[in-house]
C-alpha cells in the first residue's frame, strides 16, 4: 500500500494537489483536492473513468467530472425551498432553476490527509462551507474519503455536519467507462423498471410517475 501527492499549481492562494493511492496489486487511484475530485482509476493500466488530459485542466471551466458536487446535486425548481414558514431563495444558475449548489463544493479547494495501513490506502478530504454561501443556511463541515483496498475495491464516503437546519444532497459526479468503445454510440442499457418519471424541458419532474 502506498500514498503520495504532488503539487501541480495554485489557485486562490492555495496549493492544488494530485493525490495517488496504490495497492499491492498495482491498482492506482488519483484524487485532486480541487473539488475532492476522483481524477483517475487505473486497473491494469487502463483508466476506468472519464478524465481530462491533465490535472491543470479541471479548474479551467466547470465540467463536474469526478467532482464532489454539492451542497445539492441536481436541480431545485426556481431555486426555492421551504422549511415551515421560511422560504429560501437559492441562486438561479441554469435557466429558471438552481443546479449543483451554485458555486459548489466541486469548485472548492479541500484540505486533505493521505494515509495507509495493511487494510488500504486512503485520503481524507475536508471542507468548511460557511453559513450563507450560495444562500444556503448553516456552517457546514464536509468530510469525503477515498479508500483503495487490496481487493481492488475503491470505497467512497461523504458526510457533513451543520449548525443549522439545511438541505444537503451531494453526489460524486464520476462517469465510468462501459466498454472499449470511445463513445456511447451503439451501446445499449437495459433497466428492469415498471415506471419512470417524466421531466419537463428544464429536466425536472412535472407529472408524477408513468408506466414504461
């Protein structure tokens, strides 16, 4: 088991770093502290996820690839959510709606601590998101962990604590490869489902469930 990291740049007076996790079988995982991003998953030298060419490309424009997206992943209609009599307005950043937390956690530079033992190589990443950032209530402390074990299993966990009632629905925005093809053209996906949820032109549910 091995862990290492290298600095590849700076942003907002903070170091941008690429962290490497490697197990005893040669499987390698690369994580960026920019956005707590899963950059590469290398199994027998083959990358199993969609990645940009180099770490420096990730903060050039927002692409969500492998990022820890929050505080909320997905869309909030008109950016409004209600708790009791209190109505919260979130920033509108996609058409008429709010998406992916505004200037979200995938664009922040996280603190990190790599470590390893006989069970696995891991990195713990933490972020403090202050009360009112992106108009979300509550000081939020986030903790993400990537851990690679000797069974070639990559574990990911994400949690948070807030000092106020808030909403928190994050996601890791990784795209996995589905085969040797370079595009998804001609690939077929079968889902054993009886119902689906139709969406409107903005990508939000608009009329409940319908039969397949």
